[in-house]
C-alpha cells in the first residue's frame, strides 16, 4: 500500500469521524495505540478493531484495520493472510457505509488480491459481492453483474448462505434496472428458493424485488398491493425507517405509471413525511426531484418549482457543509497524517532491523537519487502548471471580454432596431402619402415584386421577435425549450423560425440556444453573490442541461474551459 494511498485513507477517517460526531479530543492517543499493538498478532488487532467498531469508534477501528492491512506481503503465512483479508474487507465496509466508494473499492481489491495470492477462501465471495456493489453505485451494471455472478459461483458450495442470498437479490435488482426482466425473474425464483429462515431485511428485499418486477411488467395493481404490505411489514418488523420509505417511494412511482394522480401525490407526501419524521431526508433527495417532475406533469408549476428549489438547495447545502467541515479541520487532518506516517515507520523499522550496513548505505543512496528525480519532476511540473494556468487565464479573459462586447453589441443592436423601426414608420407614412397622390390603376413598385411568403420585412420582424425573447427572458433555460416552443413565443411556425435563425445568425437552432445558455452559465458562475451557493452541476441544470456531462462538453467547446475552471478563474479575477 503506497504512502499516498494511506494518506488518503486517513483523510477519509477524518471525514467519517467528524461527520458522525466522533472526532476525538486528543488525537495523540493513536500514537500510543499504534505502539501498543505493533507487536501483537494481526488476528488480535482485528479483534480490537471489531470491538472499537461495536462501541461506535469507527475511526479508531479503521486505524487498527490499517495497521493489519499495512502488513500485507507476498510471503505472509496463511494465518496472517486471513487476518489481512478480513482487515481489508472491514475497512472497505466502513468506507462504503460512509459513501466513499472509491476508497472502499481500493480496499476490496487489495483484500481480494491477498485472498487469491494464497489458499485463503473464506469470505472471497463477499469481496466479489462488494466490488459489484461499488460498480453498481457508479451505474456500471454490466461489470457489477459480472462480479456478482463470479461471487455466486464461488459460494455455491460455501457455508456462507447469507452471502449467497444477498448475491441473488442483488442480481435480481440489477437486472430489473437494466430492463432484462427474464433474467430478473430467474434470479428472483432462485432467491425465493434460497430464502429459508432468513432475517427480516432479507425477506423484505426478496419481496421488494418481486414487487419491482410487477411494476416493470405493467401489473400495477399487484405491485401496489405488494408495496403496501411491505410498508406495513417494515413497521411491524421494526426495520430501519428507510425500508418503509422505500415502499412508499415505489408506491407513488407505480401509481404515477398507472396514471392515478391522487394516489401518486398521497404516497409522495407519505414518503416525504416519513423521511422527515425519522430525519433521513438526505437518503431520499431524489424524491424531491421526482416530486418536481410529477407536479410539473400535473400542471402545478408553483409546487414543481418549490420542490426543484428544495432539491437544489439540499444537494448544494450537503456539498457546502462537507467543504466547510474539511476547511475547519485542517489541523485534524495534519494530526491524522502524522498517525499514518507512524504506521508506515513501524513497518519500515522492522524491515531495517534485518538489513546490513551496506544495504542501508545503498538505500540512502537510492533515496537521495529518488529525491533528486522527484525534485526535478516537481520543478518541471510546476513550470508546466504555471504555463497552463497562464493559458487558462488568457482563455478566461478572452471569454470575459467577449461577453462584455457581446452585451454592448446587443444593446447597440436594440437601439439600432428601434431607430430602424422609427425610420420605417416614417417611410411607410411617406409611401402612403405618395400612393394617395399616384394616378389610379398604377400599382406601387414595392408591392409589385413581393411574391415570397417570408419577405425581408417579415424576416426582419421575426428576427427582432426572436432576439427579444432570447435577450429579455430566460425561456431558453428551461429543459424542454425547443424550436416549437420558440416559434410559439414569437407567434410564428418552426419552419420560419429555423429559416430566420439560419439566415440571420448563420447557425442552427441548437448552436444558437447553446450559446445563450453557456453565456448565462458564465455569468452565474462568475456571480458568487447570487449563485455562489450552487454547485457547477446545479448551474448547468439551471440553464437547461439535464446531463452534467453534456453541459461540461458544450461549455468547453464554446469557451475552451471547463465550468469548474471558469468559476475558479472568475473567483481569482474578483
């Protein structure tokens, strides 16, 4: 395990401990703890970690597990390999429970390598199950299914029936999400056959998957009955409150698909109220987004906007709180890094005691050479980074100046169009006077040659109307803004609007709208007073992009910078 990786591990301990309200008053106690356990067998240290975890001291347990993980070696004895495997699994579980899936995956993979490097097979199926869970968290379902199936094959003859049941329910749920109902039904039948005398949570999940299959099959009445039963079962069995909320969440989704608005709203509110009552709203943030979409589909715009605002506010408040916590505890991070160095130094001292004087000198020489190489690399990296920052600053300045010039040109354009309108009005009055003085029977010249359905005057008027909508409103910030919507706003049809945009601005509708959206996003990213509480993703959603990846790609194509970098440059510019 590298020093950099262990440093990130200890940083995660900090975040987990503080988020759970478990930050110790005296961090120096870990030094004593590490010295105390350094000579103990790995199995004993794992037991001590288990005891700390059961008492709610997750950060202390993680430090103990890390001591054992740090002892990993290719030639370790099987008893040591078994303890190291267990420590990696439990450390990964702590990170997974805290939502740090990347760190969890690193520990699970390390533990799997320890198992497969020797003859240890106890718990190997759990590594595959947990690795599959991490991939599914990142919505890589194909790879997750592959790990679940490998784990299931490994534990078929194993005594670990609980892992086997969990793998079957996981496979059922993932195939439902992937829309492969035949596979989901196959694993659901296997789950039912293997349920035995399982616990209440496992029983809930098996029946929950069955109800999900009913919903996906369009059998909404059966699904509704099943989810109602599961909600009552969760309460009666005293399961954690999130399971009751899961049942209500799927109830309103089923009613929504069935087109029953009253029942949809009823269970939507019931899910929200249950989450509020138990203080678990952070687990159901997506429910607020669903509520916004449901109210919008029902034409209840005010309620839709309220839930959307709550969704954005809750997401951003959680993010900002974490940033605040990290900034406020820099000293705590420093102390945890020292603890990490002590863990590494204990292992290094044990190895150095067996080295000869010649090997020590060689190590010093190699260390000096490595330090020289690293120093040279850092100098080069610093210079390149400085050049890159200069380039980014230049790109930001170009975009900033372009926006300022664009706004100035828009104002000049509006003034010119008003002046043209006045002159045309005067010209019309003169033409009318000339027409009244013209001999009867002679047709005016300007009327004689007008044969197009969309003449120059109408094109100019339509271009002005389009510009007025885009400049004086934020309709284009709506996710469902389209060519038809713009045509309706200017009182024309989509064909004429597309023709005018292509003829006037020499670009298609998509590029035309994207430039307005990105220009608006630039202003919001630079306006910390009004939009500083929003994340970059939330800013993208506020200007009409459902996909964060799409927002980033279009922003980079138009400005040459990523949104995050643009925001950083704007902050520096201020």
